[in-house]
């Protein structure tokens, strides 16, 4: 497969959509990003990377980090995590509170904010420093020791973090948060504020295309766990747009409000795409379009 030629064609096809949508505004530091950026990278299972546009430019990974936090929490703490968080699509916005009261403080899935807070709480208990553990893991997998937190984004989110604080306190009232809420929120905000490029993301997600094997060939997840994480990405990774994303793209994918999306073709490759303009559900407009073009042009999808 000539991935470089495919990327050139995708960039041409999605150019009219780059700049559509709006950057996230509820985190002021993200609202300032130029919406006309577009980059895309493909990493094959052997670690060769192809890219186009702004594919090496770091941006705020935001909710994409939820995939990596989930993988680490499962790898280090096992299946008991699933007693505290479900695996069903929520059909609600990523920061919604509404289901929690009827469902005893158990979030629907690990990719909405409530579920990710439970996962980070678990990782904090397991490691004592969830956000640093995650950053170190991402540095190793992407072979980029310069990956870092963006302090401005973390502080901006913390200053406007009432919704996440409400989610965390509400779940704590059901006994589903075990660390002090302020500690948990700090780690969650710093986790979301990790800066990565499309290339970093595609490389870091490679264990999901390699059935659980890390970049150094050690095992992070069992084959079965890797399948499970990919399945939850497919059904829940783009929130209340997961059905539409599966329909258009046909791959497990995880979006972030920084405008990035990571997607996985099991056994073949991983993709990182970035364009900051978001649709009303918080997913990158040009990013989803680019992934749709990829699966249509190449026939590489899980279906
Ligand atoms: O907690 C938040 O709201 C953000 N740090 C992350 C949300 C996010 O990326 C949702 N993704 N589309």
C-alpha cells in the first residue's frame, strides 16, 4: 500500500473542510488554536511512519489520552476496573451528568469524562502518579522523549473545571472515586494537557494494532484485552457520534477536543489526524472526513 500517495489524496479531498467547525471554547487555551491546521500520519505495524501537512506539529491530545489511560489501568490492575465503569455507549455528550444518578455513580464507559475520571482514579491508586506514568508510557511508545504537558492548557482547564469537578464529586458520593477529588482532578487535567503530534499518536497507539504488543515487543495487553479496548473505542470513542463515526469510518477511533483523532486498523496500521475545527459533538470535522476518505480509498476498515 502506498500510504504516502493515499495521504496526499486525502489532504486534497478534505481541503475544503479544513477550517470548518469551531475549536473548543470551554477551555480558553484551546480556543486560541488556528482552525486551519490539518495533519495526518499513518504508522504501520513495523513502526514506519508516513505523514502529510501538520503531521509533526504537537497539539493538545485531550480525550485521546483516555485510551492510553484505560490500557495502562487494565494492564496494571486487571479486569476489576469493569466493576466501576461500564462498556455501553452513552448516547449523551462527553461531559454529561444525567445518567450517573440513575446508574449509581457507575459511568457508562471509560471514554466519557465520568468514566475517564474513574480510570484515572484507578491508575492513581495503582501507580501513585497517574499523569506522569501516562506521559512516560507515551514517550516510550512514540519514541519521543520530548513529549510534555502543556501547563497553560492544564491550568486553563483547571480554572474552568467545574463540570469535571461536579462529575468527580458526584461519583465520590457513591464511593466510586477513591482518591481525594482535587488530586484526581489535577492528574486528569494534566493527562488531558499532554501535547502530541499526529505521528506521536499513531506510534503510541500501535499496541492496539499489534494485538497488545508494545514498541519494544513486550506485552502490554493480552490479545483479548486489545480486542476489547478496540471494541470500546468503536462503540464509545466518539461519544454521541459513535454510531455515525462507525458508519462513515468503520474503524475503532478516539477523538479529543484539541481536534485530534486516533484510529486503528488491527493487524495493519494506526492513524493520527488533527484539525482543530470541531462539530457540535466535539469531534474534528476534517479529521472524521479524512478517516472516512482513508477507509474508502484503501478498503482498510474492520468491516
Ligand atoms: O475534560 C474535558 O472536558 C477535556 N479535557 C477533554 C474532553 C474531550 O477531549 C472530549 N473529546 N472530544
